[in-house]
C-alpha cells in the first residue's frame, strides 16, 4: 500500500527541478512496476474466480439430459420441454422434436394428421389457428406456439409425457402467410421443422372444396356437417353431390392457389422441412416412414379411420365436366384433367 499511496500522491508526482535525484527516479520506476504487477495479479485472480463458476453452471444445466447419440448438427432441433401444468417425470429426458404441418384445406391433412397421431410418440394438436383470436397478431400466435411446444397445450391428441415429436396443423390462410417473416424467425429460434403437405391435382382439391362448402350449408349427414367421414356409407352420401365449377374464373383460381403454395415454400425455404404430396402418400404408404424418419421417431405402422370421399374419376364428380375440360385443355393445367382416376 506504500507504493500506491506514493503513486497517487499529487506532491510526489509534481516533484521537479534539478533536485530530483537519480535515486528518486529509480524509486518511482520501481514503484510503478510493482504497482503494475499488483494490478495484473488482482485481475487474473478475479478472472479465475469468475470463469470457474460459469463453467460449473453450464454443466449443471446440461448434464441431466445429455445424449451423446445425438450428432452436433441435430442439437438445435432437440428439446427438453418443462411443462407448467405437469411433470414429464421419467420422460423428462426424452428428447422432443417440434414440427408444424403446413397445408391447405382439402389436401389430405386431416387424414395425414390422424395417421401421425396413431404413433405413440407423436402429438399433433390440430388446427389451433382456426381460431381467429389466436392468429389475430404475432404475439397471440407466438403465445399459442409456445404453449404447444412447451407440451402445455390441451387437446385430444396430446400424449404429453413420452411425446417425442409435438406439433400442430397450420393452414396457409390462417395467419401463416401474413406473418411469415416473424414466424420463420420463430421457427429458426425454436428449432421447428416443417412438413409441407400439398395436393398435386389442384382441380381435385377444388372439387373437394366445393363439395365441402355445399355440405356445410346442407348438412347431408343427418343434419350435421362433416369435413371427414369414418364410413363408406357416409362417404357415398357426400360424394353424390356434383359441384358445378365456374369456368370463367377457373384458371385464375388454380393459378392463385399454385402461387400461394410456391410463395409459402419460398418464405420457409430456410426452415428445416420435408415436402409431401397427398397423391404420393395415397399411392405409396412407405412415404409415411420418411416422415417418421424426418421427425426422428421410431418406425411404426400408422393407421387412420378416415375414409376417402371422392374416389371416382373426375368426369363423374363434376356437373359441368365438358365445360371444365374445354377450359383447361391446352393450358398449363391440362395434366389435372387426365390425372390418375384413383386420386
Ligand atoms: C393480440 O391479440 C390478443 C388476442 O386477441 C389481444 O389480447 C392483444 O391485445 C393483441 N395485442 C396486440 C398488440 O394487438
Ligand atoms: C415412445 O413412447 C413410449 C410410451 O410412452 C415410451 O416408452 C418410449 O420411450 C417413447 N419412445 C421415444 C423414442 O420417445
Ligand atoms: C342417420 O341416423 C339414423 C338413425 O339414428 C342412422 O341409422 C343412420 O345411419 C344415420 N345416417 C347417417 C348417414 O349418418
Ligand atoms: C362466375 O364468375 C364470374 C367472375 O367472377 C361471375 O361474374 C359470375 O357471376 C360467376 N357465375 C356464376 C354462375 O356464379
Ligand atoms: C415408396 O416410397 C419409398 C420411400 O420414399 C421409396 O423408397 C419407394 O421407392 C417408393 N416406392 C414406389 C413404388 O414409388
């Protein structure tokens, strides 16, 4: 402390003139050196004290759920949620993947989601954003997503404790496209993977949509509207209605739908994703195993009680088929006319 007092003593620093001896100069130099070494050593000690507990804290936070089998590039997609409403108990260290099915109405996503939910380790919570309030603004959207991914969402699909993949079904027109920039940021921050599910034949999708709209108004099944059915009897009743398609806006409708899909895939191209087409899944159920692999859940046979409504060839499903044929013949959408009749 003697050296310090000397160093900060104003009088000592202003000493000048011929009386300043060589000895005093040497003494000051020594004092500065000692002081420097002292400050340096204090700094080092403090650094040492600080860095040790920081390392300890990291270990404490990671240790309970460390899984060396997970490769480093997968780490952003592996989560260990801690629900507010219950304890995951023995499954607390079961890694959980976050996903969202991104689709459009009448594209097989209802069927697809029941298939996923037949897997013991998958919880897909349905169209949570069909509620206008939940999708009204980005903060409401994020609050809902956080609840799903924290395993706190209550739905019939929620398996909670040993869930290894949790998600929802999000239609493009349910606030996803309007908020795509912030949602993409959220997906990247939370390590969410996307399952795009679209229909190749947009004409068949349109037929399904018109028939579904019709049933919403007429409620053909004993006075209740059903978007999906579980028996061939019900399917046959719904398939009896043949919509009439307004051909003057057919091309622009198809073009608009097509653009909506390509825009969506563009907005989320940097999010980890898989692209599925309904027709491919119907023709080749093995494609479902690609989805399980994508979600990193064990392979398993998936089942659904959904029964397909429109199984007949397209010409038999549309009231004014000849008009429709004439308007699409020779256009970029002509392939929709001749697509496989089973789809
Ligand atoms: C967002 O929506 C929620 C639910 O509708 C509402 O309570 C909240 O005030 C809205 N926030 C903003 C910033 O508009
Ligand atoms: C799947 O769920 C079962 C039943 O809850 C559980 O025993 C199993 O550990 C889970 N598997 C994975 C990979 O999470
Ligand atoms: C309508 O209700 C009757 C009597 O409950 C039942 O037998 C019939 O199967 C129902 N039909 C459909 C299409 O659900
Ligand atoms: C078909 O669409 C056109 C253009 O939107 C509209 O003017 C016309 O009224 C529609 N026709 C029918 C029968 O709905
Ligand atoms: C069915 O899908 C699987 C998985 O994507 C693929 O390996 C296989 O080649 C497909 N089979 C046919 C007949 O396309």
